[in-house]
């Protein structure tokens, strides 16, 4: 722990000041003196940032097979990606998984490459294999659920969050996300009641993103006064987040506060940036 705390600020300074060559020389000297794999990996990270991916690849490929753990292969995949050799990057991550199926970050990184290529289904397949091999890994399930949401498979996402909550009922992200999905994509009384119960439990968590979910669940379940009260605090904390303004505007509209509704809906549409619900915000504003 002490090492990461002392190394990270220096790395941030290198990135800010762009003293890449100086840092590489110092790290190279340190590696020659100690043979430390940690120093070599940090040097490779600096080389990648400096646009010297080939040098990083050369160093990382030369690491003894017994020392090529997941962290080395993740850096190697990053180096290949930096020089736009995406196939080599994917192969490196697949090799990492084949060597040890418990390497969860390798699944996540490989899925991200597929997603960046526009192959969300391939990303999902990778993550599903990861979850099958590591059923207790909450981060893999959370990532898989997010990809299901991207494709509109909300029931599959809910299934992942349910599995996470069965293992850990206090998982904050799983509670937050399932409450949002239940209120947005189900209409049956049981699901809406559950969403409201989760929102009531999350009300004590004073984070704007969580409170936005709480207020939106109150809106979706017809409790407009509580929705307004909750979402006003969210917008007060982060007034420039468009989706927060949209949620508050919609809550005011349902509560019968047309002037306030117009104010916040206009704020949500003040820029051209897209957000979930933008079309609904535009339609609502036209009808005020």
C-alpha cells in the first residue's frame, strides 16, 4: 500500500509535465540496478503514454513466462492497442484468460475492446464466460449488467443485479440500478413496490447520483411531492447535469408546478448534449 501511495503522485506529475523521457531514463536505471518487475511495468506505462508503445511491447514480451501475470499482460494489451494493433491486443487478453480463468480484469478489458468496435454482443459473450467461471465476482456481474442495459435487455440486467443482491443485499450499485430498472421498465405492482422500498432504503445515502435514482423512483411510482423534494436537493448539488434537471422538471410538471417545470426542462435542454429522456423533455416542454 505504501508503494502505490508514493508512486502514483509522481506518475501524475510526469503525465502533467510530460517529462516522459526523463522518467523513462530514471526508471530504466532503477530497473537495471534492481531487476524489479514493478519498476519495469511502470516504465512500460510511461512508454505507452509517451507514444513509445513498441519499446513497451519489447520489454513486456521479454518478461519470463513465470512472471507474466495478469498485470503484465494487461499492460501488453494496452501497448498493442496504443499502436492500433487491436487483434494483438485481443489475443493477449484471450491468452491471459486461458492461462487463468479467474483474471476478471482481462475479461472486462477484452469486452471493452469488442464494445469499442461496435460488437456489443461479442462483449456480452466474453463477460458471460467470465461470470460462468467466476460466479461470485460482483464487478464482472455489474459490468455484464451494464452491457445488457446497452442492448435493451433490461430483464437480463435485472437478473444480474438480483444475483448480486442475493449474495450481498447491501450492494449499493446493485440496489441503485435495479430500483431504476424496475421503475423504468416494469409496470406491475410488485415490481414498483419493490423499487419504492429500495428507494426508501437508499434515501440515507447522500450522493447526488443515488438521490437522483431515489427521486426518479418516487416520480415513477406517483409520489410527486417527495420526488420534487428529493430532486431539488440533487439539482442544488449539481445544477449543470442535464438529466437531473430533466427529472426535476418532470416531477414539477406532475406536481402541477408549471413554471418550475418549464424552468428545469429548459435547463435540461440548454445544450445539444444527448441524455436519456431528452425526447420526453422536449415533448413535455411543448405541452406546458
